[in-house]
């Protein structure tokens, strides 16, 4: 895949005490931002490597200029003059993101939407260091990953090379998790080094259960909600009520709750607090995409909410809950909500989320694991319902 960070940048000038690039396409000074730097690196690559004529490149182009009824605009569009009608038609649409931005489902959906509207056969999304290229396959009516964007003359001919996808490494065996050091591969990526080893081993078993596609969470009635579909693993980015951001792979599920269809996603990440920035814990995130927001409804810090007794792993939660800018909710009020909708989750002053026996590899269709996922999703849905209640009963300032 192309690494645009190695590309030379255009000249830099000062305007109003701010640095600007002299854009070679728009022929104007553009204030420097992280995303603009990526955009300029892509432009340089298109001109130098792909040999795209400068007058066939459009930058931050309004889609309405192509007859599309929208105010949205694309980062970069590569055009061509048709030999049939001698009119300009878009061939390539490129979506540029700031360095470090995860190129997940949200970016991909945005890019596909632009490409579909424009009728492009090639589309690219990049954050500078990471780049994904696709070609539209008329047989499958879908975008297939390709090895890279070919030179302009080849693009005009419709050339492409399909990307040979990497094989997913084999899942760790239970013995490798418990007796080996396979679980250490997840330290500093999805798990914190401060998490106790017995919890890390359980977290590894659970994480690989979520990551590997061989087993699916069964569809059906789960009491509080209906499981409509297991959507598999997706690259996502979510925020929490405190303003933090978490990105990476999540296992996503399509559920129906109170007559509404929502997407609930579960993932693992490192958890650090401002008070203890040198302590890296492990958190199990349950995120909800609904009509208004995409956020973490539950962040279960495993260091503090998992008790390992022999091979038994007990998952629970203290009930603390943040309600956006309002601050903290009341645990007693939340408990009343949970007792009304899922009383089996209430255990004294704590919320019991289930037990997993770490004596085998866990799979989503394992009854014990299925029950645990059911409890996680139920608890997360109720917590969000409580947040709506608090916001609706808090006078605006």
C-alpha cells in the first residue's frame, strides 16, 4: 500500500501569521492543517507518480458541480474526458484524513457514498501512512480491494490488480493462552500491562472469541432485546461520556430494542485515567450506535470488575455512570432501572454480568458466552435508557 508521508510538500508561505501551502491545483494559499498536509502529499503523488494531468484533478470539489443535489464535497477527484461524449467524467474519488485517524467503517461508508453518487470506478481512503484502494466490480456490484492506484493512462484503460488478502493468523489454543505467552501479544495494543495476569488470560480468550469469525452469536430472542444479526468485526471509533476517544476492531451486532433497531459493538482497549497516567488497565467497551449518537454505553475496566477464582471468571460492575455534560448519574436510580427491566443483573450493590469458566476456548455460540454477551448488551441498553431519563429530567441552564 502507498505511503504518502514520503512525498515532498509544496512551498510554504506565511499569511496572517499562519503557515500556508501553495496548492499546485487550486493555485491558492491554503492554511496548513494535519489533514491538509495529507491532501497535499496525495496531490504530489498523483502528479508525480500517477502522472495525472493537473487540469484533471479537483480538490475539495463540491459534488453539486457534477450535477449531484448535495452540499457535500470530496477531498480529491480525478477526472477524465470521455471518448464517447467528450465530456469530463469523474474516475477516482480520494478521501483524506488526518494522520492517525482510523480508516474504519465511518470513513469507508462516506467514501462509498461519494463514489456511488459520482459513478467512480476507483476510490481511495488514506491518512497518509495507511492507504486503502478499491475498484468497482460490475459483476458483484461491489468495491473490491486492489493493490494500489495504477498510473493515469492505466486508469483510463480500467486497469487494476486485485489485492491478495492476508490470511488471518490461527487462533491461539487454550494451552497457549494459559501455559504459554501468547496473551502477551495483546499488551500495549488492546490490553494494559498493569492488568493482573489471570485477568489478561481471560481477556485474551474473550478477545479472540470476539475477533474470530468462525462462530456467530445465535439470532433470536434475548429477553430484553432481539438479536437480529452478527455483523462480524468492524474498525470503529467511539467516544465516551467524558470526551475520550477509542478506536480499533469491534465485534458488532444488530439488535432490536423497544421496537428500534440499533448496532451494539464490543471491543477491548487500554484504559488510562488522568489521575494515574502511568497505569495502563484493560477495558471492555460496549458501544451503541443509535439515531443520534455513537458512543460507549459501558466501559467495564477488567482490572476492577473481574474476579478470578480458580478457572471461574466473575464479571460485575459497580454501577457508576457518566451522563454527558450533566456529570455523574445516581447509582441507586440506575439500580431501580435495572431491577425493573433485568432484575437478574442486580446482585446487592453490584451488577452481576455473568461467569465464564476459563477451562476451554470460548466461542460466541457457547451457552455460557452467549449468556454473558446477552447480559453485557442488556446492561448497556438500560444504562443508555437511564441517561435519556436523567437528561430529560434535568433543567437546562
